[in-house]
């Protein structure tokens, strides 16, 4: 069914929100409270992308694989192609503004014959990828809290307290508990936190990018920041091209999670317009403020090997060491640096909160269509129109995924790798169906790319295929059990499980998205 040209539908004499009207056309009741503005929708995606979270968490990776050149220029490479992915997703979101987001898109775009399997595999990759994002975000915050405690008690070289892996997992569980409690509140309150997160990220970036290099007594030269290429990674890799490509992981990991705008569309006013705006603006603003943060921090880098040394005061946590040393060398105390780490910690906390929000909406929609075990339980909403059971399910699964860290850092690394590669595969699948099976039948919404839609879509699909291979390559030589890149193993196992689940069970009853109103 084609959109009403004026985007406002009359219903009994009263104008109906265009997103609400489109949801009815797609066959769904309005069960969630549609109370989010375009700013709120943007804020959820922006706070999940959270450049303070992604860059801080994987800055070590950027320094190790290429250093300044990889970090500074790799950001633009990943940003450019991420925008292609975002534009394609925004175009599809405008036509299908539902909480199911990507898996619903795949069902509609793949056609009746392929719809059940297309939506099944897209949905499972998306939801598992989202749970992995929440796992990695909250675990990175737990690790940062551990580093803050370490520095606050004297640092590694001053007898500071180093929390065990059991204490860190305890922090992680406590953070997920707080996030589940916050996500049990009405969407109007979550909207406030989402906007707070967006403001905090922007203000925090500008504060830190100016403060840290200003306080530092030793600063890098512009030549170092823009031309130094670190090949001394100790990983047995000498190819500069290979090193640069591996360094892209920091940027690509940071620029993910913007599908939240799609998952929040059933709670967003005029979602056929505002959902796409949320996706594109979240990516665009993240690109700008992220590069500013990267530049500011990198100008305070003078000794890469020291920052990556596990025996430094911050235990090898590069950005923590940068902040701490900047203040200690100027003022004789690293307290200011610890406070700056607190600014980052708040950003990561708000990122994790928004991530659980997005997880729960995807679980709600996927179970509404019967795709998850005990689906009737997960798509229930409470009196505040919150999918409460889906919220607690998402927090619980994210905690279980983090438990792998107790057994092996390698196992946990494999689990978290799904957060980037697995999630981006779910982004690419509906775009692939849009440019192939639905190339001629796709009916665009208010936001569309016109004749460039297919070209942009193909660029997006090819980029995701590229990074899926790239981030599966060995990151260290010689390859051993400890150094093996388990990303292809983790993603491959997920694929086998999802397809097996489909063959032996799902195909017998899952028919794709199920409408719940009579059209």
C-alpha cells in the first residue's frame, strides 16, 4: 500500500500520526506509547553509538595497529562507508517504520517465497548482535570502573587495588541490573535519559578534546598525529596495508548501534520521517564529534609503547593512562584525570542503558511474530506500555554472554566480535534484498534516495562483506590457540545455530511477521 501523499491520515475526523497510520497499513496495532520526538529518536541511536564509549574502549587497538594514521584516517574511511549503510537503512525505515526494524524489512523485501527465512536469519543475527553490544558496552564499563579504582588507590605501580575477574563480572551484573530497572520506567522518562546521553556525549567530547591536550605537559606534534604510522605492534605483522585495515576495527565498532532509531519507530511521532532522520543524524554527528575526540586525545600521545604496556599505572588501558599522566605531570596528582575518566564512564553507562532499550524493543517485536521461544511472554507490555519482560530478558542474556570472560578472554572476545560483524550482517541483509529481489517492487516512503538508492545500497552491502572478511583475518602471527581470531568461529557458529534452528523447527511454523489487526 502506498503512503498517503500528504502523510496525514484522517481517522474519524481526527488526524492520525503518519507513523501510526503506516503501522496500521502494515497490519499492527499501536501497543507501545508513541511519545518520542525526532530529537528523542536521534538521542537513542546517538547514545548507543557513543563515540566516548567506542573510541575509549578500542583506542588500544587503534594504537597497536597503525597508531595515529590508522586512528585519524581510518575514522574517515569507516565513517564514509557507514553513512552509505545508514542512508540505505534510513530509506527502508521510512517505508517500514516498525519496532521489528530490520527483520521486518527483510520479510517485506525478500518477497513471499523467501520472507520467512529472510526475516528469521536477519532477526536472529540482529538480536544476538544487539545482546552482544550490550554485553561489550557494560563489560567495558565494568573494566573502566576497575581501572578508576586502581588509579584512585595508587595505580599499578603504587600498590593500587586490582579487581579480580570475578569482581569485574560482579560490576557488570550490577550495571545490567540498574539498566533493567531504568528500562522498566515509562518511555517518557527513558526519553529524558536518552536526550541527556546525547548532550553528555557532545559536551564530554568537547570538554576532553580541549582539556586533555591543554593540560598535558608533553604534546605530540601535528606531524606525529597526522603522519606517524606505528608498525611496532609485537604481533608479527609487518604489512602496512594489513596493519591499517586491522586498525579500522576501532572506528567500525564505534559506529554501530544506530538501528536503535528503527527499533524505536513505534514509539516515535511521524516515524516514517523521523526514524530516518534519527539514523542519519546520529551517524553524521557521531562522525564529527568522534573525530574531534580522536584528535584531542591523540595530541596527548607521545609514547605508544608505554601506553600499551600492561605495567603502567593504568594496567595498559591507554586512554586512562593518558588522562592520569596528563594531570599528574602538571599538578603532581592524577585526580583530574580520574574525574575525566568518570565523564567517560557516565557516557558508557548511558550508552548501555539505551542499548538495553533497543534490545528490548527488538525482542518485543520478534516475539510478537512468534520467532522466539516463549514468545507470548516476551511481547507483553505493562500498564506503562513498556515491554517489561523483554527488558529483563535482554539484561539476563547479556549477563550470561559476559560469563564467558570467566573461562577465557579468547571466548569472551569471540562473543563480543558478534557485536560488530554479526550486527552489520543483519544491517546488510535487508539492504541486499532491497537492491536485488525488491529492486523494482520497493515502494519508498517520505525519505528516499531516488535513483541513487540501488547504487548506495550496493556500496553498503559490499562494505559489510568487506569488513566481515577483514575482521575475521588473523590479528597476530604465529597463529596459536591464544592468538587465533575467533570472529569467524563465533559468527559461523551463530549462522549454523540459526540455520539449524530453522531447518529442524522454525520452518514448520514461522511464516514471517504476523499482523495483529484486520486490515
